[in-house]
DNA sequence: GCCCCAAACAACGA
DNA sequence: CTCGTTGTTTGGGG
C-alpha cells in the first residue's frame, strides 16, 4: 500500500532508470483491470519510448514519446520491478520489455489497475491543492467526517489511510471531526499540514531508501505506526475504527463536531 | 396519515356513495403531483362514471367505466370529502364534480399525489402477502432492520409507522431486530400478525366510525398510542427512534440480532 | 492497506 | 406522519 510519498520517490527513480528506453514488447495478464483491450495496449506502447514517469494521485503515470500515457495503480500489493530476467518475478500483471531489461508490475492479489490514455482528472493532487478549493469542497460537504473527506479520492487525490492520520495529528484535528465545524484558521493549519507531512515524508524516504522503486518506508511515521506507543510529544497513541478504517490518534487532537 | 385499515374502510364507504356517479368536471391544483398533464387528466375522466373504489397499498384506486383508473395517495394530511358545496372545502387539490355533489381531495400541505393509469405494481399488498414471498425477500435483505423492512413500500405495500409497531408487538419481535436473524417459526407469527392486526383494525374502525371517508381512528392501538402507558399485558410502553421513526415497543418483544 | 459497487441509512423538501 | 431525492456510510468482492 504505497501512498503518495512512496510513489513520489518511486517515480523519480523509475524515471532515472527508464527514461529513453524503448518498449519492445508488452505482455499482460489476461485478468488485469484495464480500460482497453490488451491488443490496444500492445499496439499503443510497442516501439514507443518512455519519456517520463510521474506520480499522479496514487497512480504512476508513464508518458511515452508517441504521446501515449499509461497510468498504473498498485492497489494494496502491487510492485514495480526492473530486471534483466523477468521470468523470475512472481505474479506478473504487466511486463514491458525494454531491450536488456524489463519493467514488470507484479501483484499477488491481481488487483493492479491500468488505464491507457485516461482523460485528465479534475480532482487536485494533494500536493497542489489550494485553500480556495478545499474551503469550497468543505462548504459543499459540511457534515462529512474529516478523515473520510481527506481520503476520498474524488475530492483530493493521493492521501491514504496512513498519511491521513499523520496529517490530522500534525494539524491537531481529531479524526472524528466533521469538516463543517472546523474553524477557518484550523483549516489553514490543515492545508499546511497536508503539504508539509507529505513533502517531509518524501525527503525522509529519499534519505532512507534513495533507490527504491517498490519498497516503502513507514517506520518514521509519528502516530500511524504500530511500533510506537506515544506521539513525539509523549501522548499515548490510541486506535479505533473511523470511516471504516483503523485509525491512530492521540488526545492532543481537538474534536470539532 | 391514514394507513391501510383506515383506507380500507374509506374505500368501502366511498364506493357505496360514489359508484355509478358520472364525472362532469375535473379541477386540479396546478401544483399537484401528477404523472400526466392536468389536461390529460381532465380528458381521461370527464364524462366517465365511477365503477369502483378500492384500496391498493396506501393509495385509493378509483376505477372508471371507461377503464381509466386514478390512484390517489393522501400522504400525511390529505382528506376525501363528498359535498354539495365544494367551495367550502379548504386546500382543494382535486375536485371531481359528480352532478349534485362533488368528490374533493384536500391537503393543507399540498403533498397529495395522483397517478392516472399507473402500471400495476408487482409489490404485494400487506393483506395478500404470502409466506414464500416474505421469506424470499428476507433472504435477499438479511441485514435489514425488521421495522425498515416492513414499512418499505417497495417490498410490501400498505404498512406505515403506526401499524408496524402494532404488528411487531403482536408478533413479539423487537423493532430493532434484523430480518435475517429471526427464526422461521417467528416469521410465521409475523405473517399471521400482519394479517390479523390489519383485519382486526379494519373491523374496529368499521365499528367505531362506520361511515368514515376521512376521519381515522387510532385510539384502540395497543402500543403505538400516546394515550397508553402500558401494553394490554401490562408492560411499560417505551419509545425510541428506529429506522428514523418514532417507535413504540415493550420489553415483551424479543430482539433478534 | 486499494477501489468499486450495492445496499442501508440519514437529511431535506415538498 | 408521507414519499422522493440526494449524499453518506457500510460491507463484500476483486
């Protein structure tokens, strides 16, 4: 379950290693989720070269020199591999052979999803979201729980169940708060926390696993972290189901309801 | 808020007084809920005679000699009137003049709804429902609350918030029970209670207000009755919101969850 | 932990 | 107390 910061690091490393490589063949698992036919995918990518690899929300966007783009969502257990012996990778869902090496997307659960040339999303990415947008959506969904709000990918792209807990702790907002009841100045804090928690995490991951294209790092998380029992400020970390998800929080966070 | 038993008595009395009368004119409030245009309604009913008046679910179905049918739903506050001076009736929504007298449907809230020649419903009426149907629908909605189930007009037509409490008390089923957890033999009791509570109520209303076409009688209800504090068997009546509705029940009722 | 869908549930208006 | 619509929540399956 890579989230935004993991994917951001993966994207830089994938781009560094893959940019300029040409796709010689495309193999995909018949059962993969795909918005076109496997045949269309093959003909769209074969002989094109990789121009860029970027993160978009929780997806990886591969841009090709022929203007094709392929979005890959890893879901819970998907992984990227770059290998000269693709046959050794288990649970291959998609394999692009790129000359001497191959890019493989694997997933033991088979839930990886691919989109060829998707229409571009109107939902802002969490790293780019602006205060005006956030306030407008909050006013449209006054009664929605703040945790459900932040992880709703139709409102904001990229935040998942781990980082939402980090962001809410950083902003000192209790996860069961209702967005319409959060005062304006606390929404400001929230906006800042979204950006800072995510960019700090990206920096941390780069420091700890500079080359990663699949392994995620989570042990530095401050509250959403089974290895910790207290927050950095010494308050006991509690867990509870919120918005149907396991949630880590402390009493430092103010409940707005 | 007439429910099935009230409407059943109204229908007999309306039929006795209106059968054979011919519609000379049709006037309806512009804002009325109607599945056709007011013009179509007029042309469909003018010069036709009333052949029958029957209850169907919570609606009154007027059958005409030209095969037209008009379904009237009284919603919360609608009423029928038969009068030789229709002008005296307030909040008229629909007025059929029938020679010497007129049938008026009034509603101070304007929520009455009319359907001309509706397609016939595949949902059984509560007085006709069979055990096989009930068991099938229960198995399809195992987790639905029994109160929500019984008043859901897409599953069973005719039961409203007052009589559902009577039926559940009679069957000794707690209103917060979940249908999938109710044992088969108790579902049998429930089926019997549906029929007996409703038909007994029809008999009682006929006894107390034999001529009624609009006044409802409720004071004989055994638990859904603000004037009573204990059930016929002496248990304190409690009230609580269940399925978003005020609910009267006692501890005699078994909770199946 | 992810997303999608369907069902259940709540809130509002008419 | 009625029904409809809309949006939200929840649970199951992939």
